[in-house]
C-alpha cells in the first residue's frame, strides 16, 4: 500500500538560508508516516487499544538532491517493507514539480506499554500484504560510526516544547539539537544538508539535560547526545553539499 500526500513548505519550516530545516524535513516524513499508519488502521491510538503498544522510531535517514525552500510544493510517497521481525522499515520518495528531489527511510518498533518489551510485528494483521512490493528500498540503517574524538561539547536542557504525544522528546527535535550544537548557521553557508541520519538510542523526557559532543570532518558533521546518567541518547551524521552543484 502506497500512501501519498502533498505538503507546502511554509515560513516556519525554513532557516536563515531559506532552506527547509533538517528537523522540518523529518517532520514532513513523520506526518506522512502517521497518515499512512492511519490509513492502515495502525494509528497510535489504534495500536494502543488493540495491542497495548506504542510506536517508536529508532532511526531516520534522509537524502536530498537539492534543498527544499519556502513555498515549495512537495509530494511524498511512502510505504512499509513488511513486518518480518521486531522492527519495520518505512520508505519515502519526495518530489518537487513532478521530479524526484529526495528519499528517506525510517526504522520503527512497537513497544509494549506495560512490559516495555518489543512487540513482534509479524502479529500485526493489518500489515499483511500491504508492503510496497517492488518499490521497497534496500537501504539498511545501522549505528553510525562516530569519530574517536570530538571537537566541542555543550549542554541542552529539554522542555515542554520538545515533547510529543507519548511524553518523550519528539524525534524531529534531535535534529535541532544536533544542528544547533554544530552551529550549522556557520557551516551551512553556501551548502545544504545532503544527507542526515539520526539514531535514537534511549528515550529522553522534559527536564533532562543532554551533553552534546560534536565533530566536523570537512563536509561530514557528527553529533551525539549523552544523558546525565552517562547513557548515549542519540547519534547523528550530516553530510553537506554545495548549493551551486544542485542548480538551486
């Protein structure tokens, strides 16, 4: 089952370079995934009521051929790859003016509300026979190979505005944490975010403080967040590319 939706990039989505912020791009994909789940009968409230579980995204990856800008009309197609184990991939294709401009993949799990254990997705009847078939991508999301040494460290307090419906920090906000810590306002001059991958290693909640470590290796940017308990909460890798090379 392929779900399709349109989205117009608005003024709240763009940064000082008139480019759709990485967090906003992830937000577009998240909304497409949410609406696709609704169409399948697997929305958050539905899986909670029927299976006693919550959806959680474990990794996000997006690749753009050119930056999305204010007022761009984006068409998104999305589908899942089936439910063979404890997780499932959801793929995305993005189009602007009818032409491909990017793609993405996210990995999802279902967590039992009471036991906090992973729910075997093969037990989801709604996913049977509804995958994307030949459209399914071969991209696999593994843990990011981070630098051995980091250049800078800072901290970030998380609050109410970072939370989602499950009471956790919304996954798209980790992109903001990383971009702020990396000072993308400086590194991004004449560039755009070509690829972004984020791994969500452990949940965070409002009131916690993250230690953010960053490293820059040319056009490869890295960030990781560590909780006050010493546990890693997320990792992130960004690849920049020249705007002049993409024609827009």
